């Protein structure tokens, strides 16, 4: 490759990565310094940064097509380096056939929804707060999309999760958004524990978290993982668990309706377009690991099919349009995961891009859809047809009632997680809190007795 073209690729790649980081820094400093900023300036800054990032990503893609390159690396060095323990946090970004389309998709949809949010949240008291969290989400998506190491991917993964839960609780003057935001955050914590364990296991197995060293020298998806079948099964199962939590697969599907407490723009780009597909993106990134273990591949296919069937039933019985669209998104994500398990990686990538664009449009359209239905019914002078499909009519009544109850209760997964995970963990921490209080009370009483035993000398008498 020509040296000048390589320099251009590195420059445009660095611009694509740095632009959302600059936007986060701008909004954060504005909040910390309490600098008054108009909505026009906030909107202009967001649109400018998204445009720069998008043009930089497209430029990298154009140069890759021109040179025929399928793998371009941008090194940022080590953030953390512990030589004695042989641990390092290596910041590295990779432009390839998987990361570039996902990065461009992130910039396009974030820019589109940001323009919509500029009007939708006009004169909203938390306008600047929304765009601060929104810029954090963009930075997280870019880091996760272009990650060249598992540490970099985890950094973006956590930024996406943090910004998502903060925007679920955006309307914090009401109790429900705050409670639901905390519940989604707790589910993310449970799933992210699997991600952390997988990252530690990868470091133990290969000595590093670099995807190039892990997946072999071939570009995606032709790489071959340098793991044994048993290692691939263990590490892949942990990564599948993390992907299930992030993408709302079974048994974590119940948090999707709770996430709809946030503003419509964030719901559209998070749970209709980008964040909901991040688990599938993780499976695509580590697809060479899936090829090493047949049981792991079967687990991926079964989980995807089961989620798709369950979410298809659940989406049809929801009483609000955003929850219905959320479960419809999970249905498609389940199909995408099934495609990944079957080895159709390019088909899954195309499916992600098409579904993200369609679902974003539907969720942005949702606030005005009921009004349009009312206008249409008034125009025709009656109700619109709500006849059940022919397939549904042929189902026995007992089975139909069972399926309806299972769907309306969302599979009972929410109650099961609360009973099996939330309550035991909460009880354990309450126990720790009681013991801690007893210990601190004991120490405070002992300290008070010691202080009483020390003679107090009156300063006036001593001076006299």
C-alpha cells in the first residue's frame, strides 16, 4: 500500500474515533462549568461532529475499496500497563468488512435521530442533558464497532449501557422511569459479568485480548481462532450470555418494555436500531470462536429461534405501540442470531442494517400513529378491520389461551429473574449491611469508651 494512502487512512480513522469523544468532552465541560448554551448551539455541535465522523468513515471505506484492503488498524497505545502481572489495556481500532458498515450505520442513524430530537425535545428542561447522554452513546457505539481488542469493545459496551439506562430514567421527576432504569442497569450488570469473565479467560488462554491474535491473521470472517474446542465452548458461552443480556434475548427479554420509559428518540436509536443489535454484533466479531464448537453453535441457533418465537407472540399482545415494536425488534434479533449460528455472517450483517433503518422509522413514527388511525377511522366512518390471521384461527382454543397468557405475562422471565437473582442478591447485601452496621456500632462504642477514659484537662486551670 502507498505510504500516503496509509497515512490518509490513519488520519480519517482517527477523525472517526475522535469526533464523538470531542463531542462528549464539549457537553461534559459545558455541564461542569455551568455554561449556558442555546439549543441551536447544541444541535449545531451534534450535527457537525456526526457529519465529520460520517465523512471520515466513508473516506476510510472509499480508500479501502480503492486499495483492495480488508483490514486497517489504528493504534492508540496502552492505557493501562502492568508488566509484572502481564496485563495491559490496549486501545486499538480496526476497520474491516464488519466494523466499517456498522460504524457508518451508527453515524447515519444517530445523526438522523439527533435531528428529530432537536424538534421533539424543543424547550424541554433536560435538553442539554439528553444530548450529553446521547453523545456518550455515540462514542460507545463507535468504540464498540471499531474495537480491535476485547478491552476496547468492553469500553464501548459499557458506555452504551450507561447512556441507555440514564436516558431510560430521563424523566426522573416520575418514579417509574427511575425504577425501570435501575432494573435495566441491574440486568446489564448481570450480563456484563459474563463479558468480563470471557475477557479474563481470553487473556488467560491467549495472553492478550487482541482480536487479530485471537482470530488468526485472516480478515473477518475468514479468521481461525487459536483456541481449543473446550476453550471455545467455555468462552463462547460467556460471550453468548453477555450478548443475550444486551440484545434482550431469552431470559432477559423482559427489560425491553421497561426501556421504553425514555424519550422516543432514544428508544428508536437504542432499542430499535443500534443497542439492541450490539449483542449480535459481538457474536459476529467472535464468529471464528463459534466455528470451533458444535455445541456452542447449537446453543446459538436454539437461543435465537426460541427468542424469535417468544417475542413474536409477545409483540402481538402488547397494549402500547412502543412495547409492541420493542418485542418485534427482539423477534428480528432472534432471527439474526440464528443466521449467525448457521454461519450466514454477511446475511446477518445485511439483516442488521436493514432492520435497524426500518425500526428507527417505525419508532419515530409511533407518536403520531394513533392520531392518524383516528383520522382514518373518522374518514371511513367505522373501525379498521382487526381480523385474526388464518393460522391463528386454526389453533385450538386451549392452546390459544395458554399462548396468550404466556405472552401477556412476557414468559414470566421478569418474575423469575426477580425471584432467583434479584431477591437473593439483595438479601445477601442486606445481610452484609447488618453485619457492617453491627461492626461499626461496636467500634464506635469502643471509641466512645476510650475517649471517656482519657482525662480532660481544663485549659484555664492549667494556665492558672
